[in-house]
C-alpha cells in the first residue's frame, strides 16, 4: 500500500483514495519492511486574544484613557483594570482600536496607544472635521511586552478633552 499524506489520502489502487485515518491504521498493520512516510502534524500555539468595547459616552480628559469593558477573551492572559490599563503576558501583540466621537473645538479627533506612558510609534489615529460633528478614527500597532508589569492604554493625545461615543480595542498575541 502506498500512502500520499500530502493530499490527505491513501492510494490503495489506481483510483481509490481512502481517508488518512484509514491509511494510518493500515500502515500500523503493515509489515515493518514496507517503506512508509512519516506524518508530521504542525503544532500551532494557542490563540490568545481579548476584545474590549464601550458604548458609553465618555469625556476623555487630556492624557486620559479610553475606558472599555471585556467582551470576549481566549483566557485571562490579557487583563483590563477597569481604568483603561491593559496588562498581558510577555510577548508580541497586534493591538487595533476604533472609536467614534465628536470632533472637538480644535477640529481634530485623535487617540494613540501608549506603552508604559510612552506613545507607541505609528499608533496614532487622527481625523479632522468640523467641530461638533461625528468622526471615526482607528489605529493599529505591533507591541512587544516584556512582562506583566508593562501597561498598555489608549489615550487622548490632544491638548483638549474629547468626547468618545463608541470604542473597541482588539488585542491578539502574534508571537
């Protein structure tokens, strides 16, 4: 019997494929002098993620955090303290966010991700508009945390208060 694991089937005859589990069972019964292919199943790390959101209207002070609550998570590896501060296991994460708010008097709505009080490069989401109108911003960054002592947050990075109506943050471990 010849096995073709690349196509997840065994070829017993010229045109009779058999599911791989049947082939493996038959191989186990085959004499030891018959050549066989080894099946190597890929091992994927568990997916670690958390999604946070808020539908509450929030006035975010200058330098203040956007507050969200947990919607869904793979486990308790990513935590939010209720004040908009996220902690997680050491690793590399893709953090993306979206928010809808009212354009402030300065004409720009803007948020950014911060790690340990320092803005994460490339994470700023900004949109200009007529003050008082509704605008949506989003952003994304790859962040590496070294320990659970590292704190990530989404902040108002303008010099004036912002009103946010809806917000969401997605954190997914990528390495």
